[in-house]
């Protein structure tokens, strides 16, 4: 864990290094993914058979081996514990309500020259959802990806998920049942993203691919952007906690570890104005790591990527640091979080107050937990219904409206050296 203080003379140099550090795909991953995608594009189902056997130890031999049926998902839903089923239903309900409020409105109006203008929103025809099934099998991610697609009005929603040795997570299947998914393919990794983009004999192509995955999945989405739409290129998870000394140190320690446990490449950062409290938090982290099932990944993440930044004043110094880091998750565990929140411009999602841990946002709060990482919150947003929709503009001119704006169009067309453009206007003006 690295500790900095804004009062140190070389703080800016060390902080800039943290801001600019990349914990993502290297050249070897990019090259391997390029080969996989090429093989899927040319080999189709045969390539999927080979990669699934190689990476998941699972044979796609018979037709029944390829997919998970809707009946199997319903069975999983019926068999899980009632408490888990209720939790999934609550999460789904809150996610659905939040995303229904995101639906955009069509526009249709007439301006002052009599031109009719507007825009119409439509859902894409098909969306592909990647659901991890190896180290990370998260039913919450399926809900967070599938429900916005359904709310947007996508008719065909396809799930791809690896099933190592043929095993599938019953909670993921139960979540698929809740979300109304009836097309689930037992393929994962970069090869699954390729299948969704290019299509194979069995798997029809989609228009948009969303969902979290490992470095290979993220790189496959990056390389295939343009063939299909994507939500974002997501890197390792990250959390930035801004806390004062009036918190329970166990709470803040758990918040920092909640993202560190995802992966050794994850990053947890604490900004604090109380050095004594920082020592308490780091001690609590050490104690928690002794009894955490995910301790190996969490410890490596904290040791290699963890950062503590001491500031003289949270109100005066934290906002600028937060905006430069542009983190995926930002917690404001302070007395008056709204004052700092007003100054935040770059963050995937912000959690206000001591009783709003990021972990709640991962499951049942409502806002989407698929968020930009690696400082991409500077220019992108979390997953929403808009990722499954596109806007189509339209224009209608009567003769009066055309004569009001047409001459200017012809003038600009001549200025740009496009005489056919000009003629298309001028012939109508005669």
C-alpha cells in the first residue's frame, strides 16, 4: 500500500503516477484475442467447440450441450433458498424501476420557419450479455445487464456464459428466469464475444454486446467495437473512499476490501484528513484479511495497488483529487457529503454518507453497477437503457419552410465544392 500526503513537496509527481497508471490489457492479451476472434469468424461453431473444450473443459458435442433451457432456469429459481430468491426479486424490482425512469422521450415539433423536426428512439433488435462463470459468477450482473435491455424494448436478449466442467451457477440461472431470458449459450471468453458479433451456425449475431468479463473479454469487446456496439471497455474494479475520522474504521476497511477482493488488479484508494484514523483502518484491513475467503486476491490488490492520501482539508482538497482520479466508485463517508458531491464532475457512481456503502449499490440500490473504470468516467457513463437504444432524427419541410432555409444550404454547398448538393436545392427553388 502506498501512502501520500498533499503536504509532501513531491506529492504531485507521485499522485500523477497513480492517476496515469494502467492496470489493464497488455500486448500479449491483445494478440491472443485477435487470433481467437479470427478463428471464430472463419471457423464458427467448430472454433467454439475447440475453445470451450480447451478453456472450460466442457464438450459441446450434442445439440443439448450448447444451451441452457428456460425450464432449467425456472427449476433453479424454484430450488434456491427463499431468502436468496426474495433478495433477487427485490434487486430486480429496484433495478427495473430505476431504469424505467431513464427511458428517453421522442421529439416532434415545428420551428419558427415552419420546419418539422424531431427524433425517434428505437431499441436495437438484439443484445448480447456476457455473464462471467469462472472465478466470478454474479447473478447481480445478469440482472444489471438484462433488465435495462428489457426496459429499452430489446426483443432478443442473448446470454453467453462459460460453464467450467459443465457446471452453471444456480443463482445466475435463477436471475435469468427473473429477467425473462430464454436464450443462454454455454460459451465464454473472447470466443463468446466473437460469436455474438459475427454469428455462427447456431448463434445468430447481435447488435450490442454488454457485460463484465476478464481481460480477454474486455479486449475482445474493444477490438469488435464497430462490428457491434458495446457498453464500454471495462478494466479492473476500483473504489475511492473519502472518509473523516468520525467513521467506524471497520466500516471503511470493509469498503476498501469490497473492491480489492474482486481481483489482484483491482484498486482501493482512501482519502482522509486524520492520520490516526488511517492507521486504524489499515490495522482493521490486516485483521479482516486473516478471516476473508477472498483474502489472497484482496491482499495482493491492497499491497500492490492500494493508496492512502492524507489531506489537510477534505472540503478544500478532495474534490480536485476525486475529479482527476475519475474512479468507478466514489464513497463520501463524511458529515456533509452534498457539499463535496456538488464539486464532483468525474465518477462512475457516487455514494453519499456513512450509511451508503458501495456494496449496496452492487446489488439492490437500483442504479446500474456496470460502470466506467480506468479514468473513463471523464467521458463515459454507467450502463443504462440508452446503451440498448439509438436515436433516429427526422425532418419535414413544406414549400415555405424550404424557401426559408434552402438558399443558405445551397450557398454552403457551393462553398464546400459540392455542386450536386447545391443543385438538389436550387432546382427546387426555381
